């Protein structure tokens, strides 16, 4: 029998999100693990898609995206962050946020380039860096506050550092960057050629009146940054896999060199439907309030249990510590929670390379009211 070679990611298995969703399905458990809404998106948006499909807009879109959508993206960024991007030359529509992240890393990271990431981290960052021969340098944020010690981060920087990857608001911790963090970052990269890849897919889900500080608000950072965002998070359509990357023209030109061979272009009628829908700012301006009500409902329901609630400043994930309930590691506890109590979560250790166990799990509250009520009913019995 022929011996086949190992792939470049032979040490990478199925994502924890897929694992826990499968376990939830097998045990008929309430799925608070994978980050997707279980409610319908706005009918107006769905009707827009239907309209453009039936009008015959079903062929390839331009490589960079439909101009109408890029213009609306530019307008949204200008209104939200007082920062301007040229729609045609500095915004690229992508097949979701993850594709934008993959493409940005593929475009700029070469063998032995070093990339700094902050853990707990979304699971696509490290494998993609390694796929292109890069070396990951990690700063581990720890429970309960997940703060960044910039002195330690500075020690990770070398003349081989090519990129810093940020996730703000952070999935899974729910923390957001402060002005102090931004100022530290500005000083860190000053006088260097370090690029910043800023994953801001949860930018419109920030709570308690706090402000999302986008990387593009700061000229010293914008000039070296690729900003990634997602319509899946913005309009409850994660299955559509549409996002975008905004970056200065010089970076966008390099980004598109990979994008054209990665996916070439993105679903045409959905781009047109999104462009039409975005003309009304009200469709996303109150997203933070919408999800804060869900967050507060979940937190209130859990406050009478033995789960310890950690801060949740953004995203639609609530981190909880369960050390008063069990001394099992987080993967075993999450599995037991799914099988015996019919609520699926994600163990935090899966967001760390070294599988750090701090007895913390992640719960997604982007769910219907009845879903959250049933989950709380089950969790309150533990």
C-alpha cells in the first residue's frame, strides 16, 4: 500500500466548535456552544435576497466586491469610527471573516516570520500562520480579568516580528481594548514595519455604554492595519459567510493577490441584498442593546447558581467559572454538562495552545428567549 505524505496541518484536528455541536446533537442538548443565532434574520433582508436572485443577479461579482456594498461599508466605517476608506481600492468583500483572516496571513507571512497573538484566541489564527511557515508568539491572558501586560508583550517582539493579531472584542473572553491598551500598542509598533491584523467581527456588540475602539480610529495604526469584520455577526446570518477587509491601498493590493486565487469573489445576490439593507442605519445601530438584553437575562438567571460570572464587555458569549461545582478539567466538565444536563458549552482550554485549564467555559447567548429559558432551567438544577 502506498504511504501517503502527511499534510502541512497533520497535528490539527476537528475544531472544538464542531465537536461540541456534534455532542449536543447526539444528546439532544441545548446548543450554547457554537456561536450562531437560532432565530431568523430580518424578513426585509431575506426578501432583498429573493429580489436580486429573481432579477437575475446570479453570476460572478467583481473580485473586490460589488461597489454598492463597498460604498455602504465605507459609509458605516466613516459614521462609526470617523475613518475613511476608498470603497473601490481599500475595501474587499470576503467569504466571511475567517477567509479574510486567512487571506491576510497568506498574503504577508513567510517562512520564519513571527506573529504575536493574544490567547484565549480564535482557533484559526495559529494554524494559518503555521501553514505559511510563520512562528507564533503567544501572550496568555488569564482569568478572571484577561488583561494584557504590555511589558511582557514587548518582550515577544523581535526583528522577525511581522504581524500582531488582535481580536477586539475578544472571543471568547468578551473583553474589549481600552485607550490605555491602544496607546501601548501605538508605542510598541512605532518605528517598526509590523503589520496589525485586527479581527473586529463583534464590533457592534459592546455593552454597558462602552465604546468599541476600532484600529482604524488611530492614524498611526490604520496605516499598517488590515481590519476584518463580518455580516454574519451584524445581521444574524452566519451561514451566509460574508465579511470584508478594509486596509490602505498598498495592503489591499497585496491582500487581493491572494484573494483572487482563494475565492476570487463572493455571492453576488447576497452582496446586493446587504447593500440595499445597509442603507438604513437602524438595522444595526441598536445591536448592542439587543444583545445586552440577552446577556443580562442570562447573567440574571445564572446569578442564583454556583457558576461564577466573569465580565462580558462585548461579543455574544458569557464566560463562567465552575470551580465551585466541579474539579474536573473544562473539557470533561463541558462534556458532562452536555450529556447529563443537556446544555452544550465550549471549554476555554481549547482557546490556548497549552490547553490552560482555569475551570472556565463559554456560553453563547445569541439565542431565542425560549432557548435561554430552557438552558437556565437546566443549569439551575446543577
